[in-house]
C-alpha cells in the first residue's frame, strides 16, 4: 500500500513536471519577484508572514511556505495548483473559509496567476535588490550606420554616454522623445547648484557661454568638482544621514562638540575619498591598524546618536537605544533596507529573522560609550603647550624602554590613554551600594561609612589606579580592598580637595589575576557630603617610575590627563574585562534578555569572508565588498536622486520588497557596477558620469504630451525641475547678494535668528549671535540644536536630526514664503543685491536686468521685466512720498547712510521680489 | 484667483498618481489644497475600507472580529490644555480622606519596593490632602477649594481619575502623552489630526500651539513636532512676544500695500513661468504666496484680543497687555472659532516638589490654580455660550500624577510641602464634543497610590481623543522605515463609558 502510494506520487510529480515544461512552450513563465511577491505582500503576508503565521502557514521563506501547515499538509504543492490548499481557499465562496479573510476576494486574473505560478513549480526568487550586481548590456540606439558614425541619426546625436542609452530605450517603449539640451545659462546654474550647492558667478557663466570648444561643459563640470564648495554641498546631504547635530538631544539637549566630524566629511568629499574607504572609516576607523586622528574623527558618524543627560534616566537604557539606532542607521544609509522591524519580530516582508537583528547588533554592542554626560570616549586635542608635554613623555618612554619594539608598544598605550582616556570603568557600573547612590542616576556617590563593589577587574600588570572624582567633604579617606568588603587593603586614598573634579593616580601593590574590588568611605567631618566618582582605570606603570610611589613622569601624565583639551566623540571598542555580551531582546524589550548571540550578517546576504574579523571593521569591509548587493546600488540611487529629484528607486530609504519598483533597474545596476569597478568607488567620477549625460542636460520645461504620458517625469523625457534644498535657498541668497563668506570648517555658527526660539528648560544655554563673517556662512555651518533647529531650515524641510533621515520630502507651504519674504536674513540679502543693482545701470530697466542676471545668469524676457519695472516705479513713488519708510527699511547696522534713497528702497523691494520668484528658488 | 484654483485643480487631476508623500496622493503639499487632497487620496483605508492597513505590524487580535467602521466625528476641533510639570491630583480632584489619617507617618515599605521615583530616596512620609474638598454641582464631582471657578462647570466635565503612564520624568512623559512614544522623533497628536483632517480655515495654520508660564514644556518643540510626517503638519507656535507666527510681520519699511504689490508681481511672473514650463508645482507656489499674504493679516487678527469686549476680558481674567495662560485660553477660543483644528496650550510651572515656595503644593500649586482656574472655567462657559462646546473637545491634564508621599529629595527633609512624580495614578478631564457631562470614570485606592477600577492608559486616552475626532486610531497610519506607524503605537483602547 505504502509503496504503491509513493510510486503513484512519483509518477504524479513526473507527469506534472513534464506537463508544466510542455506548457512552458506556450506560456510565459510567471516571475516570482515582479508578479507573485507583490500579490502575496499585499494580500497574504499580514497574517501569513514574519509576525503572524496564522495556521502555521507563512509565505516569507520558501521552506516555510512548502512545509506542512497546521492541518498537517503543505498549502502549496509545487506543480499542482489544483491540489494546493492555498488555491482552494482563495476560490471558496463561504466567507468564513475564503481567503483573504474579511477582505475582498482576489481578482480572477490574480488567482490565475498564482495558479499558474504553482503549476510551474512555485519557484521562489530572491528580491532583485538582494541579488548580486551584474553589469547589464547597454541597449543599442540609433542605426548600425549611425553607431559607426557613417550616418546621421537623432538618437546617436542626442546621447552622450551609456546612461542615455538606457533612458532612450525606455522612452522609445513609451513613445516619448527626449528634450533638447537646456540653454547654457540654465545648464551652468543647474550643474553648479547640483555639484556645489551654489549658483555660478556671472563671470563663470559668461566664460561658459563664450567657450566654443567641444568640451566646454565638461570643463565646467571638472572645475566644479575641484571647487572646495563641492565638499560642503555633499556634506550637507550626508549630515541628514549621519543625524549630525551640535546638541545631544533628549530633554536637556545640551551642546556637543562634534563639528570635527562635519569637517572630516567636507575634506573626504573634496579629496574624493573612495566611497568604500569613506564607509569603512566612518563605521570602523578606530579599528584600522594605527588609526590616524582623521580616521578616529570619522567614527563620529555613529557618535551622533543622542545622549540623555536628564536626571533619573538609566544610562544602560539609552546606551542601548544608541546602539539600536546605529544598527538601524547603518542599514538605512548603506543598505537602503529598513531593518528596524526585526528588532521586535522577524521581518514581515523581507527575508530577515529576529535573531539576525541581534547578531548584527552584536557588531556594534561593544563600544565604550555608555550614555555618560561627558560623552566619552572622545579624542582629545591638546593645546600647543600641552602637546609639547605629550611629546616629552613619548620621548621619555622611548629612552626609558630598552627595545624599540617595546617602546613603540608602550608609547602607543600611553598615547591612547592620553588622547582618549580609555580604557576606563564608568562609575555607574559599581554595585553593592551601602550608604551610596547613583547621583542624578549618572555617577556613583557615597557618604560616610558608605561602600560599593567594582566587579571583575584584571589587575595583572596594572599597578596604577586612576580615579576621577570630586567632593565637598574634607579630611575623608577612601579604602580600596581586594575580594571582600573586609579583604586585604590595596590602598588608602585621601579624597581630593573640595573643588573641581580631578584625576588622581594611586600606586597599588602588584596583584595578579581578576578580582572584585571594594571601596569604602570614612568621612567623619562632613558625613552627609557626597564623594562622587566619575570613573576609575587600572593601568600599567610608566617605565622607569617607582612601583610604590608616584614618580615625576607619573605626575606629568596626570597633569596632561587633567589638562583642558578640546574633545570630539569617537567610537572605541572595549577589550578584556570590558567586552560586552549580546543577547536577544525578547520582543524588542531591552530589559528582557533572551539567548546570547555572536556577531554575524543575515543569511539572505553573501556570508562574510572568513578572513574578515567578526567586528565592526569586518562588517564595514563586508558592506563595501563587491559581492554585497545593496551598498553600491543604494549609493548610486542616492546620488541620482540628488541630481534628478527622484531616485531610480523612488524610495531611497527602502530597496526592499516594500520599496517602490525601480524605473530603470538595468541603469541602476549598470551605474552600480561602473561605480564599483571602473570608477573604483569614486563619487566624483560617478557624479561626472551622471551630469555629463544628455539626460541630465535636457531642458526641463514640459509639453502637454509629456505631462499626459509622464506627469512626474519618471522616464526623464525632460530635465529635472525641483525646488532648491533648505541649504541652497539660503546659500544662494547670500551668494548672489555677495554676502556669503568663503570661510570653511570650525565650530558651528549662530547667524541672525529671531528671539525666543531657544528655550532650554534647565541649562540656560542661549543663542549668541555670531559676529563678522560668521554671520554669513554657508547653511551647513549653522548651529544645529535638535529640539529647536534653525527655523528657516526646518520650514524648508530639513529634519530635526534626532534620527537618520534618508529623504527630505519636499513641501510647498505659506511658511516658506514668509521666510524668503520677511526673514531678516533674506531682507538683508535683498538690500545688498539692490546696492549692486544700483551700481550697474542708470535706468530701472538696466538695474533690474543686472540684478536678474546676477541671480539667474540670463536676461528677463520683456513681459516679466515689465512686471518688475511697474513694481519698481510704484514703490519708488511711494518711498519718495514717505522718506521715513525708506529709513525704516534700510536703516540697519553697518548700512551706508549716504546711500539711502527712495531708489535704493524701491530696488530693495524689487530684489526681495526677485529672490522669491519660483524660478529663483527652483533648480530648472 | 478663480482661474488659478481651476488650473490648480486641473493640474492636480493630471497628476493623480503622484507619490509625493502619501503614496496615492495627488498635488503638492500646499495647505490650501490639503483638505481636498486628504479627502481624495484614501490614505487610510478609504481606497479599500476593509483593508487593515496596520495589521501587519500588530500582534494578532481576534482575526474574525468585525472591522470597525469609520466614525462620524463628535468633535471637529480640540483644545488641549497641558499643565506642564503635572498638577497634584490629590490636592484637586482625587479626594482621599484616608490619606489624611496617615499624614506624617512613614510610607509602608510595600509601596516602595521595586519602585523607582525621580527624587524620593529611602523612606518618605505620607502627606495628607492639602485642599478642602466638597462635592460640587448636580453631578457631585469632588473638587477642592483650590479651584473655585471650576466648581461651577463640573457638570460639563468627564473626569478620568485612574489615568496611568509609563514615564516618571517630564520630557519622556510629555512625549508619551503627545506623541505616543517616550522617545523623540514621532509625530504629535496634533500633527496626526491635521494630517488626517486638514484645516478648516485656509488663512490660518490648522495646528496652533500657545505656551505660557515662562518656559516651554520640558520636551521642547518635539511635543508639537511632526516627527516623520511632512513638516506641513507640525504645530505652529504662536508666540506671545514678537511675531505671533515667525516672519509673519512685514519688514520694517514695507507696508501692507507694498507687500500686496510684491505678491502680485511674484504671482504674475510665476504665472508666466507656468505658461512656459508647465510645472504644476508653480501653481501651488502661487497659491501659497497668496495664502501667506492672507495669513499675515489673519494671524495677527486672530491673536489680537484687544478687540474683545471688556466683560469678556474680565470673565477670563485677562490683562490684554501681558502674555498669560488666561490670555491663551481666550486666544484658544478665538482660534477654534476661526476654524483652527487643534489648539494646544502648555502652561509651565506645575512641578511641585517642595524645593521652593513656588514649587510647593501649599503655596505654588495654589498660585498656579489661582492663575488658571478662572480662565479655564470661562473658556468652557464661553464655548458653551457660542454653541462651540458641542463639537469642540477640551482636554485638561498633566503628564503624570504626584505621589501620596511627601518628597524627601536625596533623603533630606525639604523646606516646603511637595510631592514627587507618580506614574500610577492621576486625573485628566475632558469636556465638550462627544463626552459625557458631569461624569467620573475610574477610581484609585484609599490613599490614591494605584488605580483600582477603570484604569486608563495614555494610549487609551489618545485612542479616545482620535475616536471623538472621527478616527479609528488603528487606521490613522503613516508608512515610515518600512512599517506603518500610528499615534497609539501597538496599543490603545477607546474609553467607551465616557462617550456621550
């Protein structure tokens, strides 16, 4: 019986296989990715997917979908739709049985499609973006003769590079024709705004117009790519992704100095650091061999997470929140896949499991930042005099250690300590409190007779205790004991003098092994006064220094540790006693820890090469490996979106199965492959490729036919036309009015801002308006407070940068009009532009034309000119009659009183109007 | 203008499939076009009323339960009065005579074990109610002598006396109250509501925030931020000093008339530009500039309370020359009267720990009540008189409650009487649009420590508010980072017994 059943079964499968392959001759194969998966996602996955597996049936993974469901048999029998429960349930009429439950039935053609798919073997396919990037063939255009250059052809004449072949191919399919090249003035403005965030000067435009050489445009592009403004423009984009801000976020939102990271970005873009290296340094610069300062500063990328300084908040909770944010941001930025879902459960749509989230998190979970108020670890930049002392100490070590190799190692260890004050144990890790408290839930403190434990400290070779602490108590002593509260005494340490916290060094007897240590306080004079400890560290003794006492060089080291130094937050991994284990959080709750996991990448992706270390560095190298399907695609798509206004995949933030399908998938793959191979991850080469294309250079006006066939310009039969970014709106106004400062780098600045924007409930930090040229810096240098960002930036769609924001959604609101009409920054710009206009002609017509050329690099057509001249004449008459109003408009600090006149006032109004025109705040 | 609107509509129709921000929504994001856009784009299940848009992100409920239908809204607008810092329910509404008996006694250890407080350390003493309580009105609601004016309107109010929260610090608790999450980055309730409902008045923002008490709420502007929703939905703070809306004033030396001429010039040139390049976004921009011009008039007009008769100013207790909570109450009425959808009031200074006279429950809290009590009662009466209370929801409350114990910060005895933050029990009240009148829901134990009957969580309150405004809180969602988000996260039950 049994045998015959098996035989029969085998026969059955054989027949269906034959049948389906036979039918295959007549029937096109159903494509899982483009036809089946969208249906499943829309109708089935909600109940039969990652979160829920109703009746134990899930469609997320093939092995799940083909496994027996609750009924005991699989719902899908490959090759036999009629026997598949899934099809049966889709076609029933009883509403209690028919799927999707409580939802309208699938349409007959949809069911047919699923039936066909199962009959054809129910093949699963990987989502396109999870498949390796392969360079597709470039579509041919024109005719054979035109390709050989023998005959003229519109298509070959139009196209300038491969991008155009892909675009044209698609346009032809939809019966559209590309647009001609934009006029030169429009083109140079477009490409300048795109590549540098600034409009070209009139001279630059004139030079381009006059240049008759064949590669005139390419020369402009090369000049722009070399301009320092290039790095500033692309840094502006990256700061949203890095959620860069000058404050720490959360309630108190106090200041944070991390602008060196911003400056690192500018330099990295300007020197065209290859994108793979750019990625590695930001994710894991600290783990590179002998990292440079720059490589450490680059890790600021992931130190832009928020830190919570509010009283009563648990450091571990917010440390965890920061680590989770790093995981999510890494996926968002480099892999264009939302990974955050599987924090709580397996991914509902994409092939990732809950465990895989925490394996990935384990890469990030070992850093030394612990949500402490000081934002450590930081890289310290000593003042010049102190730097000399650092050098002294290094030279001393070199002379005091017998072998150069040993000297090198010791110097490295001491320098690391001086530059980062790591490794150390933050006092919030102490436990077994007696008469002690975690003061303000931040730092450990104890009163007279108080004590605590420091767990698991390896003392071998570390006979020096460094302690940072402070108190108001006097004549108090802390006793350090080994192993037990009443164990052997290692040291008796007088508390520091009342005042500022200081770092002290205490010589300890040589102890081997790992021990629990106990601190107890004797403070009879002022028993209620707290002794507060920030951190402790156990370090080797400097060479040539006494074992049992503090020597001269010890003192020098201490002096440096206590010296004021500028700091910027960086990433550093813990080692030894400080290595952290990672556990799964049950349903995403950090308090409920599940099984332990070790670092790894999700199985749906290529595995990490065995030679890669299982740490952040290995992860970073994996992310930029040629085999990784997403990184290059995501990067290329992002740069494309910046130029064309919309990505090839519109959902720049999501290339997963929930994202929008690409408009030109082959083009995306072509560009990704070229980016990795030919261009060796050079962003400048990638951008050059894009802006040199005929596609990019097209004029942006639309015809009724184009609007009818392609209202949103997805097919690119015309050039991009989009409103400028918040930064570009600001920078352009300053640039055309000749107010813009060329100064680069340095701490963030505070330009004019209305009163009352900042209200810090506790710390009383305030907006202190900058002076001199810092009033007119590019927008990316404006101080960014997360809870109260610069108002005009937010009005023009900047995010608050609490979390990584992958795409700014462009809005068009009345509040934007109020900014460019009335914000003093823009009124000042108008006034400066007006002064320029006045110097450029005698008649209002001449002056207005001069102003418009300054902004738009071309003349106003007569009809538009007439509107502005009318406005000018009306306002001039008004100001003639009301001289008091002239003074009110033009009287501002630094204004030239002798120049004030009704004409200048009227020109200011005209310039203000000009700076509000749609074409001015739009990249055309 | 008519021609412009026609063109705009035409352009909008042409671009029906545009995925600008709402996957299937048309047109740009101009506030002018908002209500029509939102009405037509089917962003929460309108396309397919049966679709369970958020089901994917939710733990399974009853898979066979009927899907709730769309509701007819009981409230068209809302005034949310947030007393930042959190008033003591034990002095105002939650009368606990038993607590008086324990006054000065050590707090039982059972109430302290495993609990975390913001400031209480060691063993604090119990603190009896400081207000004198009596039952008021027909409904017999308990209100203390701290709020003599409110006593007169209790028959319009529903009290929720067993509210509870998850957060014992101000900023996260305020965030939870207004965004449904204790972390920064989520849209505020007002943003959700304007995202869902649009605005009734084209000349004013749909979501306006007014703050008093000298400081912003602890959580800063995030409590009226739009989070991941487009920025058009964020609350617009009307300021008490300077421009009521940022940059609404014309620059000094530019008259209204000149501004009108500049806007006209901009519109004419933009229209010519549209004729040339046919980008529909230009039409939206023309409309937005004209709206901006109207807002410049209508916002100062709405904010100008000097036009109110003296008796009206007197009834609220307003000094028209000074920013104050009372002034904001009057402004709130003026704004809802003009069709503003969501008016959010914050009043700072209710955090009464006992560390200073201002921050004490016997002196400071009394003073805050005196400053605000008359205005709140006047607001309810005023709305009622104008027939607005029927479809205007008024909500009053803090972000958490206060402990039945006297605070002993860091184990020390404090100079004044105060209570620490308490997340287990507090009182919120609602009145107007769709809630029962003269009703009380929920009870706490004898000393007001825990809710013991009909507890209401923050997410339940939010679900109820959205319900009253006509939303199913599980369906008002927005796709972000790969999943649909909503105000109530994965929780929230409508408090049905308080619905009228």
